[in-house]
C-alpha cells in the first residue's frame, strides 16, 4: 500500500455506509413525498437502520433535509460558478444570472423541500453542524456574486459585498414567497433578472 493512503477501519467504513444509506433513503423519500409527508421512522426503515442509529447522524427530520439539500446546493453553486466564469466579459448582469440560475433551479426542484431548507438555514440554530455547512455554502454563493460585481467598472469595490447581499435576498424571496410558487423557473429567473438590473442601474448611471 502506497504512502499517504491509510486503510479505513471496519467501524469507520460501517459508519460511512450507514450515513450513505440514510442520505440516499432521505433523499428519495423527500423527493417522492415532500418533507412534510415523510417521517424519520420511514427514512430509517428504507435505510435499513434502527431509528436510534439514524438519530446518531441527524437528530431531527429538518437536519436530514439539510444534509440532503446541502449536497445539492453545493453542486448547484459549482455549476453556477463555472457558468459565470464562462460569461465573464458580458458585463455584471449576465455572469450573476449564470451563477444563480442553477441555484434557483435547485431550490425549486421540489418547492416544499427548497422552501423548508432555506427557512431552516435562516431561522434554525446556526450552531448546528449541518446548518453551519449550509450557511457556509450560502456565504460561498454570496462571495461568488461579490467577486463578479467587483469586475464591473461601474460598481465600487466597497459596494460589491452589500449589493451581493441584496441580490441573494432577491433570490431568497423570489424562490420561496407563496405568491410566486405557481411560476415557472424561467419566469422566476426573468423577474430576478429585472430586479438585479434595477439594483445595479443606479450605480451605472452614477458612473
């Protein structure tokens, strides 16, 4: 065995396997029934683990949802950052939209789950590990928007972070507000585009 590759002990391997089974079971059931239609007992049954074992990995159904959604959120941000990089040079608006498009699609993939996930991140205990991970991902998204805005010659670097917070708030409301639930992803994205354009326009006019 080469250096730098430590064998995983049987106990650790068993823990990883159980975590993967729980994640898979939770993800499948949340998609099939929505977070409100699933119980932790059903997740434990599908994962083939005892309910007490499940609680060693996540103590509540909300934490299980956050575990599952964090992975999807992280993937969406990765895709968005790559798309934004390809759109650099087209002003500030197009790269920002390219970044948030997969995030919006991720949140709206299952409306109930996406809304509950964002609600739990904003209003849940920020010290809880899975929420910390989710909040770190939200920070990564915001930092990505900030970085794109700093490339805009009309946006002062001192304003970029504040504008990024405004834009993430726009995305949050546009993807979770009850009055917008019937809209398609494209309509939601078009509305977000209009709001971001209006947010950035004063800075362009001032310059």
